[in-house]
């Protein structure tokens, strides 16, 4: 006969086996139900896949060469709202990123209107790649506050958007000569570390008039605009680094922008302190940093990708472009041009003949194919280059065929 203890043990095993069987049957039932539900969901999935893309992060990576991304700063001042808006509309592409800035000289109403336009635009709202600097900076012409504003925009772009390749700074007086599809197509095969920055070490008259005088920019500590003023005595030229000058407009690689902003090397900060007392510092700071940093010297292409016309002899500001300059602009192969007056007839001609842009809409491209007004977002990786890509590609090709970059390239 079985002992009482063994009987209890057998009953316990039966109860445990029964519970295990019930659990297994329940699991099988739930698995079958979930598969059935998944099949039903998949049968309706095409309806959801036709939705408009909501964020730039949703875009699938393109096949073939990876399409680059550009990060723009477009800045303006008092009275520039409509000029800036036209430039941004012409430049817009959902694959890129944009920081917009109207400085403190512009009215509160202008700045509020810019914010309102961006927030109410249906495409900007859907894609989410346009950012307005709401806490505006004071920017003094010729002063270091213009440089600090550029660095501020770089820092914003590095913080907010993680996947761009080149930084481009423009003003409201700039305008593109090629579509963004042209630009993206041309740059897709380029090394991502290239920097398009016009430079020279031949300072000429700037040595005595800009490098040696000491100046103070009131925009560093005042919220009302006034011109720079001078201090005494003059200073000597530096001996630990070589000065360079050039254009204030440029296309900078992300790696070089990170070098200037994150500051793992002290050179960018040392030069930033030096250029605090340098007239027209945006025309020298980035050039001096890149040409004194051995790891970046070989990445320099001596061109700013702009068409700029100067009077002879040159004046403080470049020649205002008009209809008569159209052929020269096209022949240059440049991606951008400046300076333009607001709603100049030459801008209408550029829209019509080079960008195929109509009625103040966005510049058409592969991303808005099938939508003439470009009010709906398609796949931005569907780049559709035009004649502008060939002109720009030929210009860059000539620049890259120049002698191999070395330390003498920055000279």
C-alpha cells in the first residue's frame, strides 16, 4: 500500500500537469488569435502607407550614392522680412535644414510675422525642418557680432539636427542660381570633408586698416544698434598664427563646424578672441582657423560658390545685380549670387529661366513631383537635376583639378 505522503505527492503532480496543459492550450489560442489579427492589419496596410511623410526622420535612405543634407542660416535685418521669405521659399527642400534669423534692428512685428509664417506654412509644419531664432541677436555690420551670430546658428544646427553634411550661410540679399535638386545631385559624389571657402593671406590694405586697429562692437553689450568705435593704441600682427581674409559667405563641412563649435582644440577659441577686435571678422575668422589647422588644410577649395560682382575700383559693398548681369551669373556656374534688391526683375528672370519657380511657390523638384504648387511632401530622395547641376558640376570639377592641396594652398 502507498503511504499517505506518496499519495499526496501524486495528487500534487496531477494538479501541476493539468495546470501546465491548460496554460499551453491558452497560449496556442492566443498565438492563433494574434496571427489572425496581424493578417487583418496587413490586409489594410496599403491605406496607411499612402500617408504624407510627417518628419524628415521618416524618409527612407536613397539607393545608390547617399544624398547629402545641407544646413542653412538665412539672416536679415530691418526691412528684410519679405526678401528673406522669398529667398527661403526658393531654397526650400524637405531634405535640408534651415535656421532663420532677423536681428534686433528689425521690428518686433517683423520678427513675430516671420515666426507666424513658418508656423502656419503647411509644408514647414509637416516636415519640421525650419527653425526661427526667436531670441534675436544684435548684429553690427563689420563687427564680431556678425560672426557670433553665424556661430550661434551653427551651434543650433548641431544640437537640433544630427545628420546634415554641409553648412551654408546666406543673407536675405542672396538668391540661388540652381535648384536644390541640382545642388544635392552635384554634391552627392563629393567628399563630405570639403570646405568651399574663399581665402588669401595677401591682406593688402586690410593689414593696416582692419588687422592692426583695435575696435569695440557695441552690439556685444547693447540692445540698440550703433556703429563700431576705435580704441588706442594699435596692435602688432600676430606671430603664432598667420592671418587670412576672404569672403564672408561659404560652404563648410560638418566636421569643420564641429571643430569650431565643440572646441576640442584651443585654436578656434584663441582666434575667436582675436577676431573680437577685428573689423569685418566674418571675412577672416573661418579662413584663419582652417588655414592654421593642419588637419583641415587639405579640405579647402578656394571658392565661396557665389557670383559677386564688384565695381572698379571696388567699393564697400558689391555691385547690385540686375538683368544685365544674368548671362555672367549663368556662365559663372555658381550656386548662389548676391546682392539683389527686393523683388528685382532679375529675380523674376532667375525664377522663370533657371529655377522654373512660379507664383511665389517653392522651387519644384523630385520631392514635389506631381504637385505644381509643391504643397505636399513626397520622397525628398527623388532628386531631379536640371541644367544647373551640369554648370555647377563643371565649376567644381575645374576647382578640384587644381594642384593637390597642401600647406601652400592656404596662402
